[in-house]
C-alpha cells in the first residue's frame, strides 16, 4: 500500500509557499516539508482540515492511493 502526498502540487496550483502555508495553519515549516516529502506516517485530521481550508481543496486532492 502506498499513499502519495500531493501537497506540493496543490501549493503550486495555489501559488503558495510552504512557509506561508505553515504560518497560516500554525505548524512548523519543517512539518510541512516532512508532509510534502511523504515521509510522515500519519497526519492529524485537524491538520488536514486546516490545510484543506487554506488551500480550498478536498483531502483527495492532497492524498492518493497507489497499489504496490
């Protein structure tokens, strides 16, 4: 099972930097970077909710499942 994080794509579509997103949702820039790279094992629903609000998107726009 592979979950692919497409946060970098949504940031580019919204012309927003990781730094700006981190500031607007109240998390460390390093955490946004870790999420963008897909190196996370989990994400809190509150964080996902905040990202979706700021980027005006759905969770499915950020996460994709790809079978092995």
